[in-house]
């Protein structure tokens, strides 16, 4: 793989044109596909849906990554499921406290959050700030962290028979 060119401060902060954003999105998706191939997914298109979301598995963690354009940027988002929210409402507050404590100590941009009724690990970064190999680093960090904490948190807070309902 060719060595990535370090982006200058001006390249990272200036507003881009629609054409530049489109090219950066295509480049970012190619970097994700290259990462997928480097970790054993020989045909990334088989793990990519019609919206361009790429799906990953690492140990017991399932996750995904995608790139999207905003009015003036291109964003990489990667996320992995850690566990379902506990059905027992008495476990929710202690779980939230532990998630906040974990978030405080997480290095880099990886963080824990809640999406719908699931605890997830995630990272969102501007593609302007990422060199070629950093797309894979971001995905790997999220997947690795989710795989490292999912069993521990599930054992401590999961396994209740009640199903949590959305409001």
C-alpha cells in the first residue's frame, strides 16, 4: 500500500466543493475496502449493503462502518453492538454509570453510547483528518473495544428475562 500523504492544516479545514467531497468519499470507501481485505474479507462487496454500509465481525462483536457527505465535509462513522439494554430497570442506572466511567478513560475517539435499546461502541471522524491507514485503525479500535467489553457487561447487566420497551 502506498504511503499516505500527510494532510496540511489548510487541506483539513478549508471548505470543499461537492466534487472534492464526492472524490474523498470514494477514496474513504476504497480505504475501508482495503482494510477489509487486509483482515480477511476477500470480497468487501459481499459485506456491503446498497447504502454503502460495510459490516464486520470481530469475536463476539458485530459492527459496521460507512462514509457520508455533509454540506461541507465527509464523515466516517463506525459502530459495534456491545449488548442489549437490560430489561431490569434497576440495572439501567448502574450500567449508565459504568458506561460513563469507561468513556472517561477511553483513548482516542472511541466511545460508548446508547442507540435504540442497545449499548454500542462507536467513533465518528472527519475523513479530512484521516490518512489512508487510519480508516482501518478507527474500525479496528471500535470492534476491538466492543469485543473486549461485551461479555463482561453482558454478564453483569444482561440476561434478564424482561424485555425493555421503547417509549
